[in-house]
């Protein structure tokens, strides 16, 4: 067990149905312990040399450093965007039983 082995990955989905599907697959495949799905929000961004906007569903995925690359690869395979957002943020602390639960779920030792 590492001291700082838990990460959160920020992403989004174009709709709630896809966000739920991604969440289910990541958890079922033990690539994530938990996915928080938020209410729709407006994203404004640059694309094709234009300022564009779209309603998106924010998602925060909890996983481990050891699983993050496989989780991101799976996320990309499920996502329709050409370049889906995947921003990894380290977790530098937290409630030890929760952090252990994340470790346990992503190792496949708890269901």
C-alpha cells in the first residue's frame, strides 16, 4: 500500500446515458471504485479554430495510480469524442477506510 496511490480523474460525457454506461463498465471491470456523475453543465471550449459550447455531464472517477492508465484507455474506447477529457489529480490524503475501499475495489478483492 502506497501513501499517495489514489487518484481522481475528471472527465465528461455528452449525455447522462453514456455517463452511466461508462461508470458501470469502469466499476464492473475493477478500473474504478466510484464514479460521481454530476448535473449537466455548459462547457465552452476552443475547437476547429472556433469558440464552441456544449452541454456535458461532468464525471469524477476514483481509482489507483496502478489502474489509471488502463482506466483512461477504457474510457477513451467507450467515448465518442475525438479527444475526451481525462485529467488526473493526485489524492494526497483522506479518510483511511475510504482510501482502502478504493484500493480494494480496484484490485478486484471486493465486490
